[in-house]
């Protein structure tokens, strides 16, 4: 039963940072301008980016001389800022509005963006890699459904509903950022001093 709790927790963290429901209005905006979004291409590209970073992110960090604890603490700051953006409805990080393909900006950076890639490395310090992969796949299923049905979902939730969902997941992100910071800061200082 512990693995189910871990799976649910990991899924919710990734769901919060990918924030596909919160990004639904942006995706609808692209569609309204006549941009064609190929859902399968978005999902495959996002999953390739996520899995590549999950397995190659840490060796890459080692090559450039950054330990996982430092990256996780930096990631905690990024997640904290993203959580604040979601709760307060402000944009500290501006998303490029160039939407000529499904890969940029939908797959990257909207879905597999800096925040979610940072989260993957941070999750490896807390969860088993198999739990993370299953959580990723489940999230990609949700992303697929939302991309296919985003017009209907937005109409059902309304702008107020989407705003509430965004704020709830912003609070979850803030809590996870604090958890990552607390779990890694002592190890980081023990290594440095």
C-alpha cells in the first residue's frame, strides 16, 4: 500500500507542475488563432524530453560539477516561484507566444518545461524511479485527454473554475518546494562544511 501512496503523491506533484488544466486557456488561445496542435506529437515529444532528463539529467549535472542536492535546492526555489505565480496570478516567467508547431511551445516549454524537468531530478531524491515513470505515463494520459477535450473542459470549468484549480495546485507546489528544500538543505550543508 505504501507504493500506492507514493504513486499518488508523485502523480499529484507532476500534475501540479505540468499544470495542464491551468495551461488549457493558453492552448485554447493557440487553437483560436488557427494553430494546429497534433496531440500524439505533443505527448511523444514531451515523454521523450521527460525520460531523457530523468535518466541523463543526473550524469549531465555530474559532468558540469553540480550535485543533486544543490540542483534540488535550486529546483525548490523555482517550484516555489511557480507556485506563487499560480496562487497570485502573476507572470514572473514569460512564455513565448510563438505557436507554429506542436513541439514548440506546447511540448516544450509548456508541458516539459524548466519547472517540470527540475522537479524530475528532485523527485529522484524522494521516490523510486519506477514510481516516477508510472506517474509520468499517467500524467501524459491526462495531458492527452485535456488536449483532445480542452475546449469542452474549459467550458465546463469556466474561467473561475480554471483559476481555482490553478490556485489549489499552486499551494501543493509550494508545499512540495518546502519539502524538497528541507530534505536537501541539511545534506548540502553537511557536504560543504
